[in-house]
C-alpha cells in the first residue's frame, strides 16, 4: 500500500517520458541528418523525391515491392521529420561484374537521390556506404549500378567511393541515352 502510494506520487511529480512517435532505428548520422530504414509510410515522400530529381520513375507498386523484399537496403535520410534523400537497392545472384565468368552475390543500387538543397553534404556517400554494410551481411561481395553517361555528379560520387566503370549499355534509357555500368568490390 505504502509502495503503491509512493509510485503514484512519483508518477505525478515525475511522469514517464512518452515519445511522440515510435523511435526508428538510426543506421548512421551525417551532421543533423539521420539515416534509417524506410518505412511504408515514407514511400510517398520517396516517390516525390524521385519524381522531382530523376527522369527514371517507377510504379508505386515497385517501391513497396522492393521495400518488402529488401528492407535492409532501402534507406532514407531525415532532417527534422522530413525525408530529404533515399537509396533503394536489391541483392541479386548472377554473373560477377568484376571477375570474368564468375558468379557472385551482388548488391544493386536501383535508385538514389538527394533533394537538391541538401546535396554536397555527404548524404549520398553515407547512404551508399550504409547499404554496402547491409549488403555484406546478406553475403554480397560486390555492388553495381547503372548511371547516365552525362550524370557527372553521380559518377563523381561513385568514383570517390571506389566504383570503376565496367561497361557501357547503349540506349539504356527511354530517351536513348547510354548508361555506364559501374561496380566495386565491397567484401574485404
Ligand atoms: N559535381 C561533381 N562531383 C560531385 C557533385 C557535383 N555536383 N556532387 C557530388 N559529387 C561527388 C564529389 O566527389 C563528392 O565529394 P565532395 O563533395 O567531397 O567533392 C562526392 O560525389 C560525394 O558527394 P555527396 O555529398 O556524398 O553526394 P550527394 O549527397 O550530393 O548526392 C547524388 C549525390 C548524385 C545522389 C545527388 O547529386 C543527386 O541526388 N542527384 C540527382 C539524382 C541522381 O542523379 N541520382 C543518381 C542516379 S544513378
């Protein structure tokens, strides 16, 4: 009885802290930006960033499908409750992009974008590196991607991280532009 009264008193003077929303697991931080796994409720914001920054768009279904299948490598960057960047990747099995005729488990960066005013702050690099870590835990030894041959910013980002151009895919995009295939070893 005495104990209950004491606890009751504690609750009134020192109420337990309740989070306004469920705390989401942060995988990395870049300054005040928090990188964390994408939630289903983040997908509309991700689509909005994709539509406003890239010419390649996907059906809504495609995002939800990748999220359901590869939640570990679908990440977002958040600042003050707003999604400002995303990366969406798969883990696949097939021919290596780095070894002749070898098979490999490989990460595939399907799409990445950072809202323009938040660029050049290291968010893109941090998203790619965080996905490399997740890909490693899924057994991937390399990671690859396709990038427009005119996309200087993205090519700069990938080269800085250690990606090398391993091929060129002519007329890869709907408008006829070619893509560079770029890949890097992620396993030590
Ligand atoms: N010009 C030249 N190099 C650039 C660059 C630019 N405008 N932006 C980034 N880079 C290179 C630099 O080497 C940079 O390092 P530094 O800033 O120390 O010089 C490196 O990439 C890493 O930059 P970072 O700040 O981590 O990247 P970011 O957060 O600005 O994101 C993109 C880079 C490509 C994701 C971003 O520009 C973007 O969203 N672009 C539009 C969408 C897109 O093209 N996605 C890629 C599709 S394949």
